C-alpha cells in the first residue's frame, strides 16, 4: 500500500511570521516534513484577535486556575483562548498528529512558565500552554510533539512512525469491506506492533482472527481502538532489539556465517548506544532485498515512513 500523507496540525509560526515579535520560527524538522505531510497551520493568538507583532502574554496562576494575561495591558484572554481552542479542535477531521511550538503560553506542550502574578518575579512552576492543554485533552490518543523534542532521534522516529501509520489506517478504513484486507494489513504491521507493544499486538491478532464471528463493522471498530492506543506508546531500544532478533531468525539461514557475525556485532553496538537504529535497519533492508523473504518484505517496520525522512 503506498504511503498516505498524514494531516498534521502545526503552530502557524513555523510557516508564517505570526510570532509576538513579528517573526517566523525556523525549524529543520518542519522543513523536512513539509513535502511529506499536509500541514494545517493555526496560530491561536492570532485567532483570538491579537495581531503580529503584539504585546506578549503570560500564564498566571490564580485561585480559580491558570489565566492567560497580556503583559502591560493586563487584558485576560483565558476565555477567548479556551473558546477558540474548543471550537477549532472540534471542527478538525482526519487528523494524524500535532507539532506545536515549544515554550509558548498558548502552544507549548510542556514546561511553559507559570507565574504567580504580573510582577517581575521568577516562574513558580511549569505546565502546558492553554491551547496545547486542550489539544492533549481532546486528542489524547494522537501524537503531539514540539519542534524542540523531535531533535531527539528516538522521539522523532516514534512520531514519524505513528503519524504515517495512523494516516495509512485512516485511509484503509475508508475503503475496507472485507476481513481479508484487514488480515493483510495486520500481517504487514506485525513487527511494528511488536516494537510498540507485544501485548497489544496479541490483542489485535485476536480481534483480526475474529473466532467469535462478530460483524465486520464491530471488528474494525475494536481494531481501530487498539491501533490508536498502540501508538500512544513508545518503541524503545529493548523492543527494537527484540524485533531485530526476531527478523534475524527469518533471514539468517540465507546469509553467510560472516554476515551473521557482523549483524550480531552491530546489534550489540546498537544495544550499547554506539550506532543509531537507522544504520542497523539499512543493513537489514539490504539482507531482506537480497534474500527475498516474503514475510519481511511486507513488514512496515522496515519502512514506516518515506525514505527521504529516514536519514535526516
Ligand atoms: S507559538 Fe502558537 S500562538 Fe505563538 S505565534 Fe506560534 S502559533 Fe501563534
């Protein structure tokens, strides 16, 4: 199945000069992504009537909760931001994830400074921005990242894998009518699921097998629930090693003793954190292409998102 472009809501300041200081944020990750996904840009602060440039906002803790207040004018934007966020988010359709600007009192997904007052004093704690908080509440099962966090290769890998998988399933769901197609889809995702959660993978296997003969509509619903849930988890080094050892069982009978030794030594180096996952995956892709193992060829695990994004 060809890769389907995910639909990603992004902070608009990654593409337009809408920051409080009238600037645009440059992000290499967003530059990489732009040809491979559909961006849905939004600037919550512009949407509540603030222009660019504008006086900055800050989050202030009060007795009844956190308020969004404009410094200098002391205008309170809490209600207008909350109303905008609710109406914007409830109007979204077919969304696969979010990339929001870090540290912003609106878009920051964590570590945004919360102050006790408008006085010039240090922040008392850190939390999410007001718009980001609503995003996380409403879309708790979708990947939400910031441009800062995706500089970590593992976070980036998980995010890209999740958004491309979610968009592929969304597309499949639109056209699927038979159990056979779902079985096919599931088979191609087995190793990927194994990396994210073995227990979920087994649950999904049972749903697809459908020994209880549930109607197909309820099978696809249950499967979707688990599919969304599995990508709220993270694949980690240990789970990748487990999957790669499993894959090794398929291609090892068809490679030479020297190649086996080399692969196992690279696996150890990955385990020690000396080489990145992509380096190892590239080697396995070569073995798969050469040995032609039909089970491994169809595994999404080895190509979960466009090749151009794999080596950035
Ligand atoms: S961080 Fe959010 S609110 Fe601030 S400029 Fe960017 S899009 Fe607008």
